[in-house]
């Protein structure tokens, strides 16, 4: 029996991806815990979701965690906090469910990219930094632009996010789709910046969710659709306001 066991172990080990075998053990264990939470998030209702999202925070703060895997965990927490609860999803019209499904698939693809960066960095493989992938445009920001507001380091990041969110509300009220779309890469750049405190980054990430719902509300062809997406945008806004209270 002992011979069979050791033979099986010998056979199985080479089948594991080299990057996983070489990965920082703290990264691997922490990501495994986060994956378990995310499985629960996918079926959570509105009363269960907040506590599950909160469970990511201790993992983000784990000692010995690599920077790239910490960024991946923050991305996971952001996606979890933006997940539509199962009880809300169940009462959505089919067209809206399709929209939510498409967004979920896009989030999964983004997380897969961040996961690869986490694993590759932990195994010593070169990988394109997230910040470089997310960099928008190129060149200097136009004076007075939303990007310049976001990059003005003479102003606390909390205040910059608040100013950008005021712009978000202004654009939504005016039905300015182009300006709303322009806010997404601005908020995304803040969300991916490791120099900022986690709550600030999550506030920026969830602001993207609010932008997306605001755009869907503007573009909806019927009043029910407009009002429903507006409510989801308000839900995202409430989440951001809570995060901003602890953003320093």
C-alpha cells in the first residue's frame, strides 16, 4: 500500500503547473482562501453579501503577501462588492439578467489576467505590470481635466475621489455619456494604484460600477429599465460612500 501511495505522489507532482509549484506559499494559501469566499459570493443574497465582502480585508492585509497578489485580492474584493445579490437578480427581467451575466464574464476575464500576474510574479516569471496595462491614452493630462484632478497629488486622494464623484453625478444629470465613459479609466487608475489605501482603491473601483449603471440608465429605452439601473447605481453609490469614510 505504501508503495502505491508514493508512486501516485511521484506521478501527480509533475502534472502541477510549474508556476503554482514555485509560487510563494503565503500567496498560494491566501488566494485559495479568497477563492473559497468568491464561490459563496456568486450565490449570496443581499443580506449575506456584505459580510462575505468584508472577509477579503484580512486576506488583503496578510503578512508576507506579494504586491501583485495583494492587488489581485483587492480586485477580487472589488468584484465581490459589485456583485448583484441573488435575490435582486431573481426579480430582474431577462434582458437585464443577460446584461449582468455579460458584466460578470468581463469581470472574470479581468480577474484571470490579475491572477496570472500574481502567479507569475510569485514564481519569478516576468509579466507586464498591471499599472502599465491600465494606463490610458498617454501624454500629459489636459489642464482641468478629470485625469488631472485624479493625478493632483497636492490634494488628498479622498478629496480627489469626492471631486470626481461630484463630476460623475453632474455628467449623469446632464445625460453626458462621453464624459461618464471618460471617468472609467480615471477611476480604474486610482483603483490599481498600490500607493493608495485599500478603501480608497475600492471606492474608485465601485465608482466604476456606478458609472456603468448610470450609463445603462441613460441608455435604457423604457422607464422601468431607466429606474432599475438608476437604483443599482444608487446602491453602488451607497457602497462607495461607506468606503470613503475610511479612505485616507
